[in-house]
């Protein structure tokens, strides 16, 4: 189908984006793979349509088809038009003028969307000059104005900065500035807040909402975060296996779903209990009072924890006392931790939360012995880490398992699943016979709900949830007494996330290990951890029992964190957003006074 330009600017439904009976099939070495089948949807000016579903549902394929960005291996049928211009079958020369001008995209990971070797202002100016006949000086001035519009502080100075000199939230704002540089009619946002802290996420959503309201821009939001959907979307389309299985107004779909898949998806979403109240789309109307979530991961039996020689039987599994960490020297040195004290008791789960840069991951690395403190002390299983050397230190650290955020990066793609899982055994159990090692690997794979047959596959042949369970199997193959989990589920779909958390909880009950759980997802921490430590700017801001700390916080910072968490109920979320914005406005007024 040849690209044509409509005379009205929008289609018959008044949509800035119209997709009719779209089908996408990818040609692979093993045969054709249908990714999208018979999808029809539209986005009107000024409204937001959320396209939701798990990985592999086809939602990102629909977004790429709307931009004309599908690879050459894709066969496309049906119709997709933007502002009256047919995208399916259009010539690349026609699409170049469309992208960035009429339709723009905000990608999930700003670090990969930005050129690391080009200054921020120059990248934005390039987008401006690609579509409008303005001078370099005018484009540079517009770049500064766009940075100011998206809330970047000191935009004149920031325009000369490189991407690595900005925070994650600031980089995402730069990507949004580039996307709106030419006032597009349609903005496609593909998981725009997945990697962001809750406070930054709330700011980005406020920004996108204001942009849509001020300019009448239509937004296609691709996400698996139901809280973001409730906070931002007007309508929802739910995808499963390449098809839309349910669609409607956001309140209808999230509060009164009709399709079984939508119900299962919503049931897997962790619900943050706020001041003793939480909304559930499946268990009652908004505002029903319910008790805080039960603690899932608590030691209820299992093998009794052992201790190192000379350590008291009730010694903390890990203890940081007055720990400070300073990176670098001189005026450019960074104080990552300042006088941090925390303990993890045998069999318990401690949640470590805070924004990016709060020091939570640094504290976890100190507990692992990967970062030495500038001041203070660290003990592991009752033994001072500074005094442990050589073989004794290696034996001590063999009692710790680690699960990281990105299983793709943490697993060696050149190794099989069996080799990845067996690696700790080869390091710490060098005398173990090969047959016994293979059997141990098979047993631990079954423990994390993976079939033994996966042992011979490579990590890239597995789904995201399977890869993360392989990482968990590797962390538990030595039956550690401490599991350190650093954002282990943030990159996973909600149902896969729930499966991984259930597996960890079951194994903790069985094996009795303690868990240091680092996360920015407060709902997950509330469900999973018995105690919580809230960190801010390298310090402990607040700590206590999770059930009370996250429902009745004592500090303004923790209250702001909780207020920024979107809940998957559009009615309750609207109230929460209004209260949060009012509180921020009041704080700003007080600050100005």
C-alpha cells in the first residue's frame, strides 16, 4: 500500500492514530512467527491510550508499526495511519519527514537513546534542524527552551553537558524534550518510566500529562505498569498473544475487567497499602479498608542457621555499624554513605529502599565485601570482614548468594544454563565430582521451578523470568545463609515478578536464609520484607517494621516516596495525585516564603 496523505489531518474516527486490522508476521530461520493479529485501535488528539500486556504480547510491535520502524523481516497487513498519512507500505522518504515532526517516540532506556559523545543541547538542536529551516543559533536557543520546559534545572549550563553527567530522570526528560521539539501530533511512549524511581516517575508522568493537555498531543503509552496506567491513561487496550482481548475506559478495565487474562494480570500487581487503606480492582471498591499485606518472606522453620567459629549463635547475618564510604579524593570526591548502621537477622528479610543515589546499592556492596568502608565496621556471620583474609574470607563469602537486576548482563551468554549455575560450585567446591555437581545443578533448577532439560540451553534461549530464576538458582546452589537481591524483579512483567518472588519466599522457608532485598518498588518491599530501611543521600532516613513504616511513616521524605507510588486504581490514584501535587505546591510556597 502506497503512503497517502489525508486532507482532513485525522481519520474518520477523529483519531490522530488509526490502526485497522493490523497484522505483523516475522520471518525467522525456523519459520514464520505471527506477532500481531487483527489489531484495531485509535488515539484521539489530547487523549492517552495505554497498550498493556506482558512481554511477547505484541504491544511494542504495534508501536513500532505505527512509526514505520519494523525490521525488514516483518510482513505487515492491514492499515496504520498517523494524522491521515498511511504508514504501512509508505516509502522511507515519506516516513523520514513524518517521524520527529508528526509522530515522536520516547524510548524506555534514555542511556541508549542518547549519543554518549554528543552534548545534550546539540542533540536536541539536531532534531529541530532536521525538520525546520532554522539557524544553528536559533536551534541552540530552542534546545535551551525545551530543557527548561521539561524541568531541567539551569538549562543553559545543562545544554553543554554530556548524557553521563545527568541523572536517569534528567536523561529521560532530555529524551522527552527531543520528542516534543517539533510539536508532534502523536507521542508514542514505550515504557517511559520503567527504570525510574517512584518520585522521578511521578514527575515524568506529570510532565507528559501537562504536555498532552497544553498541546493536544495524543499519546500511545506502552507499558506493563498498571499503576502508571491508572495514573495517566484515558483508555486501555489489553494485549495477549498478539491480539487485543479487552479495551475500554481506564476505570472500566482496571476496576471491572471482563477478560480472564486481564483479571489475572491485575491480580498479580503488588498493592501498596497506604495508611491502612488499599484499593483492589478485584476484591472490592476503592477505599475498602484492609490490613497491611502479610509478610511473605519470613523464616518459618527450615534448617537452623549455623555460625562461624567464635560467633554467638544469635549473631546478625550481616551488620554495618557506623559505615561511611567515600569515592575519590579531593573536591570531586563523592560521599556515598555517611554513618550507616543496619543489621539483618538470621532468617529475616530486610528491605532497603530509596531513590537512585540514596546509597542502597552501595550499602549492599559493602555487605558483600565488594566495597570497603572509609569508616565504621562490617561483620558477616559474626566475623569482622576486615580481619578475614585469603581462604577464610572466601569461605565466609561462600555463604552469600547474589541476584542482580539484569539477568542478561549477569549471566554469561557463552555458557550453558548448567555451566552458569555450577560456577559457584567450581569456585568454592573444587573437590566435588562432576557427576555430583551435575546432580546438584539439576536439583537447584527444580527448586526454582525450572525443568532439568533447560540445563543444556543458553541464557538467551530463555524468557526473562526463566533467566532470573537461573540467576536465583546460581545464587542458591551453595545453600547460602544470606541472599542479597538487588532490584531482582524491576525488569520483569508483573505475573513473572510474582512467580519469582513466590519462589524466593518458598525457598527461604525451606532453607532458612536471610535476605537483603534492595528495591525502589515500595509495594513489592511491603509485600516481601519484614523490616525496611529507607535511605536518602547516603544516610538512613528511617527504619522499622514494614507494616508500620510504609503505612505510617515518620519522616516527610518517606511520606513523599509513598505519595509518589501510583496505585492500579484510577479513582484512588486521581485523589492521591491531587493530594501529592497540593503538598508539593504548599512545600514550594513555604520554601519561597
